[in-house]
């Protein structure tokens, strides 16, 4: 493809990116450089669009890259042949770290297109169909545009806001009369730290969604006579309104007040008219749902404070995403001083057949153990000792699957939840770190288990006063290298059922600390026959991040 125009917009870069591009420009006359001064991604895209002279437009962020050689050539020829306004394509995802892959696993398939779209569509029909198929995305880089179409409708990115993609993409798709969809992946999206996607929700996010709602509402209102009713009901301002409510409730009380004070008269009008009542109603509904009882023996428990809300949300989402349709779960979150925003984030994950109940718990009784935290080799806090009291906190439950927040679920949990513990205290998985960490001789190394995943026999533990024994053992233990795990191993000696490694696969730790060449030692420990870690990962039900 020779007639190619590559427009690079320098928005005040501070590294040597500009020098690199200037050097490339000497070898390729198609490269053009546009300079703006810290105006943001929307202004950069608009500046590129203003400079462009070609027949087609493609937006590519500087931290991403094209998926294959010739993909833009293919899109250009397809557009030319069919006289198209827009082409929608798939995309790949590349994670910069295993931690990001585990935390944002949903993006692994977010941009895949699996369904067939074998015709030329108008925009409103295609939005409806792609949403029905779960394949609608607002990402501009999954779209290939006719420049003539963009100029005709004078559509630009709204500057000074984030989440500007929502309005831009919706307007384009609504106005387009000729669109085709291809399964081919047009680009690779890099998931990295310190991007909009991975940065915690703040006031800018809420403002972005609010303005997206306002502008989309006005756009729809101006065209209500030509808009199909089902499009208005399902796809227009409702999504932006929902995102505004969701992100506002994730702010702290002080941030919510700061957000309200920052609104101009226009924004304030729409917030009070359309958002505020929805916020209050949402919180009331969540509190009502949280107080309702649930009839299920499939109980799961997490311990969570405000620092661990994000990993807990990821873990819970993975439980929901991987469960069988008919499986019922009741997920208890034992919350330590959780803010309203944290509670909302957790409770908003609730879906049909998955009940989420937050139980406020106090960690004051464990203050005497705070002196051990600074000496411990782990990052756990005294809140981990709440595990000792789970039999009393969930006083009406006979059994619960306790999970640390730093896990990912890959399959339905029915099998482990229905294991018959009998008169044992727990079903556990042997701690794989025993393969490369020397344990004190006071512990039975062969049976030493990890306390991050435990199917607990709450009734038996209550009957035998185990919570009191755990606390007393902790108080008398001179070994403080771990907060709770050593204590459980002492008290539960001879009273556990050992499970396969697939129920607590510590993938990152093993890969980092235990050479795969020694995997036979792992097989001996777990009575398994794996050849590599990838085989275990494929079979694993629970993976520790």
C-alpha cells in the first residue's frame, strides 16, 4: 500500500518519541507530524483528522499496534468495492503483565467478533444486532472510516473529557447508512498500568460519562421522530446514564461533594434532573437486596477492606462469569470498614442466581496482634484473622468456601462446594511453596496447606470451639512469619481433606520460584502427572494471582 498517510500527533511528549518519528520521516514522505500542547487524546485525534487528505481514516493510539500486515489495505479495498461509510473489525488484547491479565481478564475476548455479519447494514440495525450478540464496542480503533462520511456529518471528538469514544462512535454508527463487519483483528490493544482503563475511577470519569449522557440525550432528542423506538429504549442515553450513576457511586463522600461543586449550570441541571434520583434509588435497592435472605448451600466468603475491593470485585466477577447457568451462589463479603463506594462496587456485581451479602465485621479484637505485622514476611493485615471467626459470623451456615481476594475462578465451583467433609474441619490444598520454601520442623511439611482456599466445616468448628482455639494458638505462637496460615495448620492437623492442586494453583509463584524441570517433585506431592505448568493452568478451577 503505497499511497499511505501516517499522521503522528505530538501532544507534548517528554521522551524521544518525536526524534524517532522525525528520523523515520526522512525515509518515508507519507509521515506527517502535527504538534499540539497537552490538549488530550480527543484534541489529538481531531488535529489528525483536520490534517488528513486521504479517502479513509483510521485512528490508532500510540501504545497499540496493527494486528497484521496488510490489514488496512484489505479494509480500504473492501470499503472502495462496497462504497461503505464504516467497517467494524475485531481486535486482540496484549497484557503487559500477568497481574493485569488476571485483574482484567474480561478484555481477553472483549473485542472478538464470533458471529457472522454477511451483508451491508445501516447503523441503527447494526448497533441493535451487535448489542444482541454481545459484540458492540465504542473503541474507535476497531472502526475504519470513510473520510468523506466523517466530513459530511462534521463529527469530531469532544475535547477536554475522557470516555469521549462513547458519543463519537454512537453518532457515527447512527448516521451511517452502509457498514460492514469483518471478523479480522485490525489492531492489538495493549493493557498497561497508568492508562485510563487501569486507573482508579475518579471525578474525571464521572464528568466524562455525564457529558456523554447529556450530548447523547440531546442528539437523540433532536432526532426523536426518525429514531426507532427500540433504539431509544435500549441504546441511547441509558448506557451513559447507567455509567454516570455507577461511577458516581464509586467516589468517596468527599469526592462526590467535590464533583457536584465542579458542575457548571448545564451539567448541574442534567445531574439533578436525571442522575441524582437514580443514585438514591440504586442505593436503596442495593440495601434492600442485601437484607433479603437467600436459600442456597453454595456459600462463598471473602474478607475485604477498602484496599482490596478491586481484586475482590475481579474475583467475584470471575465466579459469576464461569458458573453454570443453573448454579446458585451466595457470596458473603466480610467487610472491614468498607466505604459506601466500596459496597456499591461489590453489590453492583450481583446477578440472577448469585446473591452478594456484605456483613460488616470489626477487627478491633485482633489489635493485640498488630505488633507482628511489621515483622511478618507477608503483606496480610490483622484483618486476615477474621477467618478464625467465620463459623460465628456465618452462624446459620454449615459450610462455606473461603477464598482470598487475589484469586481467579476459571470453572464452576459446584464440585468443590459439594465435597463431603464429614467430621473434618476443612478441605484444603497442600501449599506448593513447600516445594521451594523450608518449613519449620514443628509443621508437618507433607500436609502443610495454604489457607487462601479452604472449604470450611462451620458446624464442626462451632461444635468444637475452634475459633477460640485458633485465637489462643495465635496468641501463644512464637513463629510470626505468616498471619493465620501457620495457626490453621497447627489446629487443623489430621483434620483436613487434601484436594488436587487445581483448586489452588499458585501459578505465578511456582513459575517464578520452582523450575518446571523439577515438576516431577510437584507430581509426587499432589499425586498427579503433569508435564508443565500450562497443563495445570488449563485444568485449574482456582488460580492464585
